C-alpha cells in the first residue's frame, strides 16, 4: 500500500487543467488581433509549478505548428525555452528534445537562442548547490541531456558549429566562480569537442586562456605562503585580500569533495588545480583507447595543443602551471617530447620571430630538458648539440663587432640560450657522466664551455646567480672551466647589465628577462600534481659539490621540501608516491567523484 502511495505521489496527473484554446487556434486568433489567449499561454508556460504532463501536452501542440512560429513569435518561443525540462521525467526530456529538433529545423532564426539555453546549463544552477542529493543524483543526467540536445541540434543544423564558439565563450563562468562550477563547465566544453571535433582547438584555447588568467594572478611564492600559513591558521585568514575570492557558492560543501589534504587553501590555486585536473584527464582519455596509446589520435591532439601553446601560453609572462599540460602530454611517448623540443628549437632559431618568443622558447627548452624525468640522456645531448654550436656561431659573429659587450637588450637570445645550457648541465651532468666517465667527460669537454664563459658577452654576469654558482661548482669539480675569476670580477663591477641601446652616454637598468626563465619550476597544485609528480625530476643536491648558495630552513611537510637550488631550499629526495598516468581512472569518473558526470570524454554516439 505504501508503495502505491509513493507511486501516486511521484506520478504526474494524467489529465491537467488548462485554459484557453489550442496553440494553433491561439496563433490564428493572434493574426486577427486577439492577444488574450496568446498572453494566457505565456502565463501558463511560466507557472513555476507546471507539471510534467502539462509540459508534454504543450510541447506536442507546439510541434504540430512549429512552421508558424516565426520571428513574430519570439516572445512565446523564449518562454518555451525557459521551461524546466531538465531534471524532469524521461518522457518530458524526450518530448523537449523532439521539440528542439523540430524548431531548429523549421526556424533557424531561433538557433542561437536554443544554443544559449543548452550552454547555460553546462554549469550547475543554484538549485543544485542548495540541495546536495539533487546535485549528486540529477546533475550527471542533466549534463547528459544537454549534450543530447546539442548533438541533435548539430545533426539537424550542420552549420551549428559556426555559431557555437561565441556562445561557449560568452557563457564561460567568471573565474571568481567556485571550483565546482568551473569544473563542470570545462568538463562539458571538452565533451563538446569530442562530438564537434572542428571546434576542439578553439575550445582548448578558450579553456587555457581562462586558466592563464588564474595562473598569472597566483604567483608561486604567494601559493607557498598561503598553503604553509594555512597549517598554522586553520581559519585561512591569509585569503582575505585575495584578488579572486570565491563567488557565492564557495561555502557550499559540494566544493569539498576531494580527500583531506588534496584541497588547496589558496582560492585561485584551488580553482586552477581543479581545471588542470579536468584538462589532464581529457588529454589522457583522448590519447588512450582501452588503456593503450592511440598514435594517430595522440598526434592530432598534439597538433592542437602545441598550436594553443604557441598562441597563448608561450607569450604569457610568468605563468606557473598551465604549461604543464604539454609536459604531461609529452610523457606519453618519447616521439612527442622530441617533437616538442624540435618545435621549441625551430621557434628559437627563427630570426623572424619576436625576441621575446625566441627567449621564451629557449627557456622552455632548458627547463624541459632539466625536469622531464622521461627524457633520455641521448635526447638531452642531441638538444645540447643544437644549442651549444649556435652559441659558438653567435660568439663568432660578435667578437669582432662593435656590439660585443654585455647587454641583455642586444643579446637576449644568446643569454637565454646560455642559461638553458647551464641549467640543463646542472641537472643532467650526472646522467651524461654515469656509465662511462671518460666518454662523458670527453663529450662535455667537446662543448668548449670555457669559450662561452670567457667571451666578451660575459653570460655569467647576466644569468641568475643561483645558476651561475651551481654551474661554476660543477664545472670546477670536473675541471671543465674555472668560472670564479669571472664571477668575482663581475661582483666587483656593479654597473647594470643592460646598457642604453638607443645611443647617448646614459645607462639604464631593465628587468632581467632571465629572472622568469624556468617554466617547469616545481609544481604546487595538489590534485593535478599527482599526475606530474611521477614524471618530474626534482632537484637532488650534489653531496660532494661545494656550492656557495645560502640555505634556508624548510619546515617538514612543506611543499618547499621539493624546491630546487634556485630558491635555496634543501630537498629531501623524490620520495613522494603519485599516480602514474595510466592509473588515473578518468574513464569512470570526471576528476572529482562526488556528483560528477559518470561519463568518459569519449562519449558514446547519441
């Protein structure tokens, strides 16, 4: 009996009371100037308590006269598009999808309005945040139905993709929105890219551009300070003045669905971490079929990702984390890493490229070679065999010229290439030497580093002091070059390293572009960092190398334990255990399991 009661309560009434004539009759009366029934229909459709059976009845009528619903009836159509069809019974959903199909087929004037309605629902509405059970039960279904609607519209109007991108951009939630809102929207955008592949590159560019906005507003030092301070201050008072404080849903328990310790206290870092987790899961999903790397799909995705990298990531100053999507992708196969390095080399080597991009490319090369644990020493040597001869040729071209003096403005590409070589050797000299010390030393001696260090352009004066000191210690140990005489001379000469390149006798000081040189410095985001950690080379300080770098105390358990020599930290080895890319179960869940759409990005065709 109780079961019957439940069924009765959950079943919509079979017959519903409605007023006025049919839609067809109402439209006929409207043509004659009688608006009474027309207004009555709009009023009834706007009823917040409208029942499933009523919605179905109305939609069936609208479908029979959809050819009459032209631009003159846009007010009525907009009311229909606001009907609460998502989260309703399957019968309502199917009827609404049929109505949308009929409408866009017969009246393409409403295509944009239909697309806006669907895309608006890519982010959870407030009702889902107010009701946790509703969130976990209905939200995945809601998103599935949105994608069904969009796929249907695309099927009936093949030109849909031309109109979709501006709407996807316009509906992107403000970066102040909660992590959960951003996660859902980004996840849904990436799902769209699977069944509308023509938009994939544009969608990825949109997402990464939004992520860069967050990234540059959260400097590494600020994240470290907030995260370490949070352990002392459980109330998180350090967040009070943050530029990107969370929006209205921030206090919702739905945003705390990750395990303790995986949530970032810094609000911007938390949102960025969430979005990076979604993006990395997508990259893994697209590249792998049944757990195995699909070469053709991976190549195609690589082309899109490197194109976006060139367009928005490489020119961005001081991004800390977003660029790691390329680092992660390149870990799947050596050929990808070599292709990326070759791409960076060509960018650096092209004289027609803007100097700032050439210097950034050199920075990426050096940082990638130093930090990519999956990169064999043979590949590192192959890259050094490109960079070092280029340095010697550059010195040849300058030695007899009038501009052969230390000036970052004039020789920025030279200095960034020098620092890339020095930094790579600091991290990789052991790998070059181990196994066959004699052969390794012969290789390093063949680089003729002494000529580079001793040249009139004086690279040790421009490179970061931490790099200079570590490079000097290592090259002294192996008697490759003695740098300390030059370092001491540079220390005595305190003139700026940048001279006035516009003429005159005055000397001006600029920001050294090498100060923000290492794009793959330690990764601080906790959740997505689990995918980076196993493939990342942390700094392991040589025990037998006297290095004149001040040490700082590092609190146990701090993320700075894995900091590198650039920041004066004393690391404790690579002891962390993280998930390997292959074990990330993104085929079953989206990045957070609670209330997330239980779908793979490789969605079954609708």
